[in-house]
């Protein structure tokens, strides 16, 4: 419930968003960053009297302590990174794993992989218009711009770097295209040309997860110096772990790629990104695995940060599998 702030007691108001509250109830919330906004105020140049005339002082804001301010509240613009729910997606059936939590941009509402916009009247009842087919793919750019606009509408306070000659954001090229097939992705296809989930390593076998503690191969071991015989031999069923940048580059050597250059950016290069797949059946947010940073022995590169991007699916045996569609390599 919104109220009026007492300007004699508080000068900063803060909230936990609805998504934050949901994560707090499940013990998943971990605060890593905080943002500050001046969305709820405005700036009027202050003025003074000189020679009998009222003169504006540029760059100095008028005193705002006597204004009325409303408490912060949740807005749909708070969601700029839609979360994925673990588990089977009700929109795609059992094979899918993880669906987008509901969120909204100016013209569209997202839920699972369904997108709606506006309402239609059927008799006396109104129902949301579900975007499908070409209507969905044609509106893809507007949907993505809506997420960007959510971020802009937060009015997050920033700092202008007086000592940098670049502060915008530009990339070249802005588009890229790939022909993804079973041969370029995995080299294992079924009679219809589709990739067989059962032939792809499950999560606990996939080398892309081998660096995470929960996926490491940890056979039982005796206490050092114990006279108890060995507990047995436990085979390592997972793929060979990628330990160096050379291992990764060898794995990607025969894959098509596109180089994207940052033509304009800040010195800090703080980036946020997410990947969506649009089709005639709906929209799906792809999963991203942060594979970490590798040192690079190159003239203009100190390190490279690796991200695997793809889909989580569940095969006929009930094993969760990651379909790696493409790999992103950032040069630092």
C-alpha cells in the first residue's frame, strides 16, 4: 500500500520486488547488486536574486525538501531479466525443462512460452489475444525492445566518466546467421534428421558442467592411512573435462562462427544479456552456462570469458540434458 514519505525522517525509500519476494520464500534470494533511481522526482533549476531580477543558476537543482513524494512500489518495469522455473514446462510438455516466469512489457504479456497482446470479445467475455505464427515472429523486435524499454524506465542513476571519450554502446555487425543442423551441433541425428536426446550426454556427464562442484566426479575414498581395503572401482562416466582454453578451441575448431566488435562502449564494459528463441509456436528463453574465465596468451587479450547457450530438455529416460546451440567467447 503506497503512502506519502515524511521528508523529515526518510530521504531514500527501497523495496524488494515481487520476484525478490518469491525467491526469498524459497530461500533462493541472493542480493548481489542494488540500483538507485530518481524516477519519482524532477529537477528544476534553482534561482537567486541579483540586481532585482530572478536569475537561474545552471547545474544547481532547486531544493526538493518541501515536495510530496510517494513510497516506492512494484511496477512491471522491474522485470528486465525473466527467470526460468526449473521443472517441466506446461506449454511444451514433458520434454521441455524450465519455462519463463510471467512478465510484461508495454504491449505484450509473457507466460511460459505464450505471448498475448490486447483482448478480444467473445460474447460477454474478454480473452487475451495469443500471438502465434507470423504475428509472433513479426512482433519479435517490438517485444525485445519492450524489455530494453523496461530497463530504461527504471531511470537508474549512473555516472558520466569525464575522462573517457566513449560512453555509448555499439556493435558491428548487428546481425549474424547460422545454418544449425544435427551435423554442426552434435553429429548425431535420427531417421527424421532430429537430434536424439538419448545420444547426448546428460547433465551429470556433460563437460560443460564439469567445473561446477555439484557435477564433479567424487568417488568414495578411505581415510588416509586407513587399513580398510579399498571401497571398489567406480568408473568415471562423464566426458573429459575442459581444463584449458586450447581444449575449448579444439572442440570449437570445426564450428561456424561470427566475430562481433564493440565499436563503442565504456571503459568498465559492464554488460547484461539474454537470449530468446522466437518461432511460430511461441517464445523460449535460452539457458546460459557461465563456464568461467580462461587466461589467454595473445597480444591484445588478457583473458576470455566463456558462455554456453542452449536449451534444457528431458529425454525418454528422465535424464536432464543440455542442448548447446552456440558458444559465446568474450575477449577481455
